[in-house]
């Protein structure tokens, strides 16, 4: 039996980027449009509470976590304010049309230069105002899913250009060789996730999780009973074959 170290958290000094901006899909706010970031507002998702009044009794009955055993959340609002410098009225019209044509009303990943290891998933809206010949304000907002997600999944290559040595997590969950018995630890993030197992050359390949054992067939295996939660999650593989685990963590 061998225990694999399945993730590494790097700790090093973070070097400030010379120009801070936001990436909407493939478009960086400064590199694409020359927008200077003024302010960032990151809203928190609203908890989906289920409260039932108790007639003749004190307080309420809280059923918020009764269905899944954990709190569920609604969407969250992000807002970014930018200053468009050296932007006369003619340039302003062209700039707004350029931005709107690429991102307005579209659902895409949103990545902050100040938080490069995670992305938000949301639908984008823009608004703008101008009161002088020199500059203009551009506001880009997004209605996003409740969790920000790890930029790189466990089966994807790391993106070194944006990797943070302070908070980045490297996950290597591909082509795990099993021959006999092997324990594998997944360090789960805050979001509860059902991973997908991809098995190859499976010969009696099984996985045990929380004292229950499941068969793994060749190809894709999605086992709804296996839920990766925050903290250490131990998977025990037995049999022979190769397995890859598709997991992407998320946090509030």
C-alpha cells in the first residue's frame, strides 16, 4: 500500500503585476481596451434559507440544510469600475461598441489579476457615462454563480503565467496506476463536488469512499454517492488499472 500526496500548496512571495485589470473570457480590460481599474465590488451570494414559523412557539424552524445537509446559495453580483483615459466623444462611442460587442450579455469566465487562481462564471452587462472630452467611466457588472472556481482542473495543465505561489493549488490526478491497493487523498475546497473517474485497463478496479465500495468500469464513471467535501477526502483503490479523477474545487 502507498499513500499519494495529491496536491501541493506553494508558498512564496507574490510579485505585484504592473497593470491590474480583469479578464472577461479572453479579453483583458487593460490590454484589450486600455481601461484603468478604479474599484472592485465582490458581492457574496445570498444563503437560500427556508424558515417556517412555529405557531404558538418561539422562533422559527430552520430547514435550510434539511434537503442536502448543507446551505445552498443564490447568485452573486460583481461590479468593476474603469476609467477610459484620453477618450473623446467619438472614441467613446467606438470603445463602448467594441466592449459591448465582445462581452455584453454573454456568459463567460471572469478572472481578476488580484486573484489569478480562481475564476467566476457569470453573465456580463456594461454601462457607461461621460461628462467631459477627456475621460469616461465604464462599469462592467456580472451576475455570477455562487462559488469562484479553481482556474485549473485536476486533469488540465497548470497555467504558470497566472499561477499564484501564495494560494495556488496544483492537482495531479491523471493516469494514477493501481496495482493491488492504493490510497489517494484529495484536499477538497469549500464547494462540495461529485468528481468523475475515468478508468483504463480496468481489471477488478474498485474505489472505496466512506466505507462503501464502488466498481469502476472502463471509461467514464460518475458516482453520485462520492462527494468531495472541504478538507481531506480519502479514496482507496483496489484491483488493477489506471484511473484519472476529474475534480475542480470552488470557494465562496
